[in-house]
């Protein structure tokens, strides 16, 4: 009993993880099931940290590639966790912390060093911090809304998508600068603010479907667009990478706007 006379409720977080690894006999007693996926999650965090270091040294393209590498590890750890039946509360918490480093702090510091550092006073710090704040709020909202979660869509722009958009834009501008130097700061500020708002918004974004026959039957148009986007990235590299992420963002906005209009008509 606590001071208010109420019983303390033990934290079970996230709520959907009812079965812990202690309910099953492990194959190897000295290695938990969550160890292997946690290795990939830690690699995600390390990649994000290296991206921060590279951005501080002015190696912006390397910082972008390490953010992309972090997104790769973020995808792999979930796949490995399902394959090894190693989903755990520890892995879930570690994944959120890693995402905040790789997809919150890393892109925020990257945009600050790439262009926002020259803004007067602390304006650049405040604007770039919106990406980290938005990522933290987005991850916290995701963590507490896992009850009844079907993983068919996300509420708000996923943090990896935001970080990949930033990485794609800076890769493009590093190779083929479209905007003059005096216009880069307002463009970066507008992009950072827009992405931060989308992360905490209620805009619905589809999860990336698995490349199976069933996925092509259920969502032929969506799967076709993903394939076209992959080929464009392979052909046009940095420019197509950013445009593919921009297309993903716009599709979510259009989809949510369409659903909203349908609800108003009912």
C-alpha cells in the first residue's frame, strides 16, 4: 500500500506483451531469447551515435548513410525477434530508446550542423530540436497505445520515415544543391517543422507490406508504387530516395484527408 491507500500496480509495459520469456524454458539457459534481436537494436543505437559524431565533424553524407543503416537495423531487429520468438519488454523499451537516438537526436543535430547553425541566436537550436521533441512524443504515444494494436497503419509519421526524409534531402543537397545557400536555412527550417508536426499528428500511414503474393493481391497499387520507388532509388540515388520518402508522406496525408471527407459525408 502507498501513501494514498491504494495498491501499487506493477508496470506491464507495453500492455500487449503478456507472455514473458520466463514462461518458457530457453533452449540455451545462458542466452535469453531477446539477446539476438537486442544485438541488432544496439547496432541501431550505435549507428545513430556515429551519425551524430559524423555530423559534428562535418561529414554530412556519412552521417546520412549511418542514419539509413540505423533504419536497416531497426527493421532487422523486429524481424529477428519474431523469427526467434524473442519479443520481450526489455527489447521493446530498448528499441524505443534506440529510435530516439537514431531517428530523433541524430537527424536533429544533422540539420542543425548542415544549415540551421547559422540562424541568429538560438533559433537554429530551437528549430532543429523540434525533430527530437516530435520523435520523443511520437514514440511515447506509440508505446502507450499498444492495446488492440493491429499494425496495419501508424497514427502519425513514423520516426524512421522522418529521419530517412531528412537523410535523403541532405544527401541530395550535398550531391546536387538545388537551393542557393541563402535559401537553404528556411527550407531546412520548414522541412523540420513540417516533419515534427506530422509525427505528432493523427495522419495515418500504412506499414510497409511484406513482398508476398497475398500482399500483391490485397494492395496491388500500393505494392506497385513501392516497386517503382525502389527502382527509382537504384537509378537516381539520393534525389529519388528523398522523393520516394516525400511520396510516402504525401500519400498518408491524402489518405487521411479522403477518410475525413468520407466521415463528414456520413
